[in-house]
C-alpha cells in the first residue's frame, strides 16, 4: 500500500476511534455523594464542618447524609460554593486538529494532561485571586433537577462574598460618601477578579497558540518521547507543565515558575534559585514557585502508610491538589473526609470552546456535583504546593 493509502487508513481509523470515545465519554453518571456529619472536610487547605441538630437526615445506612439535595447547618453552603469555584477541565472534541496527527479530540488518552491543567489552574487562581476567592456565579450553574438552593441562601452568599472583598464587613451606620466609596472599591475589586478569572480559564483553551492548552502541552511532551494519542504519566506531565510555564509569553505569567522535585526530594536551595530567577532585563524580582513532587505510593497497591502524608498535603493552605490514580486513569484530588478523597473527573467529553471570543461561556469549566473515592485509588501522584514569591 502506498503512503497516500496508509495516510487515508490512519485518518479513517482516527475518526472511528474519536467517534467511539465521544460517545463513550459523553455520558454523565449522576451519583449522590454522602458526607459524615461528624468529621471535618478539607478542601485544598480549608476546613469545613457539616454538623446538624436534625437526626432524620441520615442515609439508609444510618451513617451519612446527602448534602447534594439538603441544606444543613454549619458551613455547607460555603463548601459547596468553594468546590464549584474550582476550574474543571475535561476531554474535548471538535477542537482544531493537533499538529502531526489527525486527532481533534483527546478522549481516551488525555486525562492526565487535563488533571495537570486543573492542578496548574488552581495554582494560578491562588496566585492571582487568593485562596479566599470564590466565583460569584458558582451556585447558579447547579443542576436544577438534582439540587435546590433557596434564593435566600444565594443572596446571603453573594452578600458575604462582596463584603469579604473589602476585607471587612460594612458597618451598620455609614455616611453616603462612605457607602459610595465602599461600593466603588468593592466593584473595582470584583471586576478585577472577574477579569483574572476569565483570563486564567482562557490560558487553558484548546487552540494551538494558547499558553497551557492541549496543543502546546503536546508539543512540549515530544521531548519526552510522547505524541498525541499516547497516555501521559504524572511525572512526564510535571515536566511538561514546567516547560509550558517557562515558555509562556504573557506578561502576566512572568512572575511564576515551576520546580519539579527529583527522586521525591525537594532541595531548598534549588527552590530559592527558581524563586530568585530574573523576570526580565528591566525587572528583577522574586517569583512565585509551584512545587511538583512526582512520587509513587507503593507497588501494585497503594501503601496505607502514606495515608496521613496525603491528608497532610491536602490540608496545607497553599496546596493545589494531587493528580494520579490507576494506570491510564487520572483524577484531580482536591480534598478528603476521613479516608475518602474528594476529586474532579476529567473523563467527560465536552465540545470545543473558542476562548478567543470575548464572552465565551465559563460554565463549561465548573463541576456542579462532587465525587469521592477511597484513597486507595492513588497509585502515583503529583503533589503541588505554591510558595508566594
């Protein structure tokens, strides 16, 4: 068979596989998530408690309660909004063809790249917006058929969020001038956050020239012997992310760098060197450093001795999550309760979104329903910890 015929066969094969993956990963499994009311929940360094005085809201096994459909006392609302505000990146289809291949989707092979993107996205959110930030529209994207939140709760959360932007709650008595100034400051701060929020998401768009988009990450992966369609391990993705941040041309990204630990060891002097690296000929300053530690937690099975270490990492104020899981099946882990991990699943196929459009939809990057797994699903992970520059 000549070269032209071979190319046609490969294109047909690619289209068939893409069509199968698009069908396979376009389903959403609606499962309820149960939390214990007696144990603290940690989400990327923040602690929440779901205690309730009512005793009739237990699940059938009598031990857990469903917070998806029920508002209970404590700070469930804040946890819910915090979780939904994390950037969720999944398989995509119908994006521009990847250079050197016939692929227009990453279904079936790009999950570790997607979880790596989520992990980096959280680092950028911390850097530009801070850990206290939440998306003001988070609760508006919940599934109307499975969740119901009262308008009172939404108004209360919105008011609390706007008040927190000024660093203090509004006094009971204010002069008109003070009120106007407060509104302006709050409005300016909120507008700034919205601009950065949208910009961060745009850096992960599926277009060839986007800084942290799939196309660019695949280009950087070629130096590690990876091509589009291969499965990428967490360690390889760590180095790809480091290279992507180093090569980013956006001025906003010049104050950030990534350090990848070797042999599970973080050398303080090497981190300091990364932090103090030059930001340009006209400006020299310290950078914010994202630390990645590729590590394997056991052999065939996850070693239980690492459980407390994993919990400790996810409890850190500047933790930006863990990626990994089973071979060829990566998840983004963001928190835990007891011995179960809270995670975001990239194995869901969505259509391409053009981030070059001014008002591209943000809702496609936020997951309204959360999931939990036994921590034993971790076989290998990347731990990230962001240090302020």
